[in-house]
């Protein structure tokens, strides 16, 4: 029975009413304490030196001083969140659960009201914990063009996290890629807003189906920094923000996301973590978001340290709180004692504290943390039996890896048809860490804890090829490392290639953090040349005369113009996770029918020309006014198979519809080859004349279609006029009358089916509640 003196424990009341009751019982200090967090695991010793063995968050060494505050002191008035109990050190599920119980008890016993703290963890490539399944990186999710599969993956991640008592996951990343040189491209889903929105919303549904709160990040514009520099300023106008960046977040909120993370960046001089238009006017007042806004790690004190818009952390806390941030992560620096004093002096309205605390307490009620029967032990009671890398997880990781691998060009030697001499070469061939993103535990934390091993079984590409082709004579030489200028291994690699019937070169990235990798957070690239001397290695291999199949294992697209036309086959794998070796070997052998599609373009030249595919005419078409070629080597949506497909017979339900109407687009897709396979039918629109410049083509729908050899199926897209909406000259989103070109095919560069629909009637203003998706039906 709930304690009658504690009405917030009464489960018959709504979460809002319970939060009201608890808030009314709190002192100002207790309310402010709910807005803070504590990260155990990066403390400092008496000398002031960090005990932690490496940074896993930006400027972690600078902020390690906050570790001087013991948890018992930090929780004396309560605490909003506990940070990364499982994800900071290599702990088993049982060890992590014991530590979670210990920290929970400190919070409960130290504070007057005994309100439990929430636990949050990272989950960008799976639960970032020792021994947990490492799924493919988010850029690979985009390559599947399969939201249903991503929803299943996220549900599995959520179940594992819930079993060990985690309440909130810091994923998905909904940033739209704007510059391939940015290190965090691997964490994104791709360069198209609709692909990112549909896959991201699926992730939200999956994670939250397990009772774990999804956190949308990074809100907003973070991926569009000048020069692709991490944390860089974003030179973006409001129209581009509204049409390219924000729709992904809007779709995920419509899918039910319960938390949003404010970003590090500024847009046109306004830091997003202090932007009330973004965090309150738009997010809450216009979109109707009712969840919590959390800061990115230390983004509130960054308002003082990096942006210089406040004099001290107290001012940063006041600005962030007023803008709409509810909880400061990962430690309390700006939402602490100084904020309390500012409220007492009348400099900050207490109503702002109440607003933020009420949102968090409502969430705690929804999660059951305010229930009378909640205990730390019960919250982790499943941890003793959970297998964080269970066979079902691995099977899901395998399926996702297989569907994400993109066959760029099969050439004459794929699939490998015989079992002769195969030279496996390259730095990504025998290092399993190259399959994993920067937020995978083996890359994120374990480099700072040598001797622990990976914690999971990750077969290498080399081992997988040997297992896949047991009759083949497979030799191996790395040739070089991912980084560095050591060429001493070239001779052995070249000799192996000369002696082989075919060479398979695995090249690409090794993810890390803050300059410790070639891809990942803080690992931005000057250009899109392969890291280190890998390009020279490929040149040496190609010069042998032996057919060379190039397999790119990377977190971003690299320029491949230098090998295109010389390689015997080209394969792109975007950090395919722990089952990536088997998936790659299966694609090379032909056992796995490749079906992945590019979520980003592959540039021809290292300068990255062009940018992403989503360009207006001046950014995409050749007017003979520049020496730079805007054409990609491989376009967005491209991906081949070991069979062939045809998309044809476009049928429009209507030639004219009103600006609030709907029309259907039907095409017929046929497997014209000799093997079963999957094709992703893609629908694009083009607005040939509008009041502002519009993209020359933009994805608005897609469908993954399974087809037996010789089989045909109809694919019907139902397109509401809302799907043509854009932000006009006065920054109002409108549907404009006029012609709309309809384009269908298998990539942004292969659109054989074309038609035109005319929108009639008056210019129509649209906003929240407009149609954000394009329903699709696949016939039998």
C-alpha cells in the first residue's frame, strides 16, 4: 500500500498528478537536485589527476574535477539521473547490476524523500556495455532501407537494457549527413531526411516497446558544422534547418519519443543548448512534445566555456533552463547550488525549476520509479539471467549486417566462383574492431582497459573467408595499418597478390574517439582520401595484374574514383558489427544475396564533390561554370545484386489533385535475373518551379521488395500533397500549386519511371499534423 503521507506513490493517480504531489513536497534544493546527474567512474584522486584511463566524452579530463564530489554529497537533496553505470568500465551484467544497486541505495538513503534516480546508457550500436551485442553502426541501418528490421533490433537492445535496470537510452542519432568528412557520419542513418526519419522512428518504437526511453539527438543542426569540424559552428539558414534537419526529429516525436538531447553546436550565432525558440517554441509549443530535454554531456557549461555567451556556470544554468533543458548530463555543474542561489535572489523564476522538475518526475512516475514497491534490487532482478550477447541477438546482428552490405560493382569476379588461390590483404581483414563503431564498447571503452579482450566473439574477415571457402588456398598479409605511414608490409602483400588468382583487399576505418581513430566522435577528416597509406597499398596491389576486389569497411564514404575501373569488384560495408565477417564472406561467395543501398553517395574525388545528393539546381547540375564535377561516383540509393531488376510501368491515379489531396503512384518491379533477391524501389519528387529553390530530386518513399527469379510485383505509393510541402520565403511551410514531377527507380541516379501530377487550387499553409510519411503497399 502507498504511504498516505506520500501521495506520489499512489499508482491510481495519473503520472502528472503524482508529479504534482511530489513537487509540492519538495524544497527548492530538492527540486533543483532532480535536474542534475552524477557520473561515477571518472573521479579524481587527491592530486587532481583523473583516475579514468581515457576520455569517452568531450573534454572529460577538464570536467573530471566534478568527481571530487562523492555520490553521497551529490545526492544529499536527491538526484535526477545516474550516468553510465554499465558503460564506463568493463563490468559484467551482474557486476554492473551490483553497482547500480549500490548507487541507487546511496541516493535513496542520503536524500530526505528517497526519490530514485533514473539510469541512462548509450546504445548507438547496441547496449554500450561489456559483453553486449555489437550491432552494425547506424549508417548501416540506413543501408538496409528496412525500418521493420531496425525496429526489431532496437526492441532487442531495449529488452537487454531493461533487464539490467536501465531507464533511458541515448539513441537514435537523427542528424542528417551534410559533409562526409564529419567524424560522426558513422552514427547517422544517412543523408536523406526521409530515410533518417523512417528508420529513426522505427528505432524509437522498438526501444520504447521494451520500456526504455529513446533520446533523439543531436537537436539540432549538429551535423552541418562548418568544415565538418566536430562542435563547429553551423552556418545554416532557418529554411534549410526546417526542411532538411528538423523533419527527422518531428517524425520521431510523432512516433512517441520521450526525450530529446540538446546539441553542442550553435546555429547562426545562437547555441542550441540555450535556444528557447528551438527547445521550447518549436519543440513543445508547436510540435507538442511533452517529454524531457536533456543536455548533451556538458553542453550547458559549454555555454560559458566554448560559446562565451555567459560569464559563469550559474549563468549557463540559468540560460539553459530558461531555453528548455530539463536535466543536465552527465554531472551537475550548472544546475546546482548557483542555480538555487539565483532563484533565491529572484534572478531566475522558480517556475522554470518547477517546469523542468515536473517533467522529469512525470517521467519517473511513468517508469514506475515512484511506486511504493520499487526497490533497487527489483529493478535489476533479471540481470543475473540475462545474456547480453544471446544467440537471438547475434542472429539479428547477422541479418542486419547482411542486409546492409552494398554491392557497388560486381565486376567480373564476384561472386567468387571457384576455390583457387585467394590473397586476403588489408588492415581491416584481421582486426575485428574495424567492424564496430566508436560507441561500440570494444572501441569506446576497452582501449583504456587493456587485457580484457573484446568481451564478445567477433570473427575477422580473414577467418570468415577461410570458413566460407574451405577449399580455397587463402593467404594473408595486412600490408599496412589503418593509420600511419609504415609501408614495410607492402612487399609481402604484393607478393601474395601476385601468387593468387584473386586478391580481396579489406581497407577502411578504425573507429575511435577524439582523434584516436579515423572515424567517430572527434575524428573528422581533412578530405576523403583513405586514411594512412591504404591508397598506396591499393595502387600496389592493382599494379600486380591480379584481379583485386576492394572491400571498403568504413564509417563514412571515401572517394573511390582512383580504383573504379581498375578493381575487379567493389563492396561497401558500413561498420557491419560483430557478425560483419560472416556477412561479408557470404556476400563475396554469393551465399548471401546483397541488397544494401547507399544511404550516402560515394564521391569520385577526395575533395568530396559533390556534397550530399539533396541539392538545388546550382548544387547538382552542370551549367559549365565550374571546373568541379558535381556527379558522384555512385549515387544515393545505389546498390546492386547478383540478379537484375527492372522497375517500369508507372501508373498515376490522377493527373491533377488539389493541394490538400492525395494521389497514388504504382510501378511494377520485376526480378529479371536467375536468382531470388530484394530490390528497394524508391520514389522521388521534383518541384520544377517554386517560390524558393528546391532539390532536383528528393526521396519521399521506398519499399524493400522480395522477388523470386522472374517474379513481378506492383508497388503502390500513396502520396498526400503534404509530402510536397516546403518552407517558403516567409518561413511558413506551404503546399504550392503547380506541376510535380514523379520519379521512380532503384537509386537517385537510376529513375526510369517518370510522370507529372499537377497540384491545383490555392496555396495551402501546413504545419504540425501534416502527413510526414508515404504509405506503401506491395502486391502479390
